[in-house]
C-alpha cells in the first residue's frame, strides 16, 4: 500500500488567513459622549461589536438608542434604530431599519430606513424616503438634512399639507 501527499500553495495560504473575529463584544452597553465636562449624548444598546485597531468600526446589530442633551443637561432629541454602525475615524454613525428621530420639545418625529449622523459636524442626513410627523401635520420627502437635535431641517422634495407663511405678520 502506498500513500502520497501534495501541498497546494493556495490551500496552505488560505489556512493562514485569520477569521474576522471581533476585537471586542459587549452586551447591555451604555456610552456617554461629553465635551468639556458636559454630556452631549448617551448611547444605549443590547449588544456591540468592535473590530479593527487602526480604523475601528463599532456595530450595533441589535439596535440602539441615542439621546442628545442641551446645555443644561435636558434631553433634547433621540434617535433609535434596529441596526447601527459607527465609523470611529470618520466620526460617523449610520442607522438602518426603522430609524426614528424625535425632537422632544417640538413633539416632532422623523421616520426613515436610513440615516447618517455626522458627529464631527453635528448633523444628521438621509437620501431616502422620510416622513415627519408634527402635532398638526405630516410631511413626506425624498431625504433630509438637519442638525443632530432635529431643531432645524431641510427636506428634499417635500409633499403633504404644508403651512406656508410669506412673512411673520400672517403667522399671527
């Protein structure tokens, strides 16, 4: 009986490739973002996966909630989604699947399927269908750009029943 063995270089090289095992995995996390000792945002998620040492990516596969605070530590707005991914080097977070943004003071709500939060510039934006619900009207659009507190926003191709006032005197 004779046996023979052959080494295939591609098979050997494929064995040395490391699997994409996460660098960190955490459950029931709470992260606080602050600037000069003031809380700016609070993030909560059932799970978090962090990968990459030089260009870290943090994934929230089971969803997340971010609460933004004003200068006197009152909740101003919040973002929730069923999935999120944060690109640390770019200081951007992408939210997908049932994304909801609420402005607590104005009682306005934004609903979309994809939203990007640029932490560096303090804006949120989307290029997909959006729905904004206000206490007295509903507005639809093909995207939006807003400050992260959802105070001031610009809607792309707005539709719905809109109240338009040419000047301040007609608002009264």
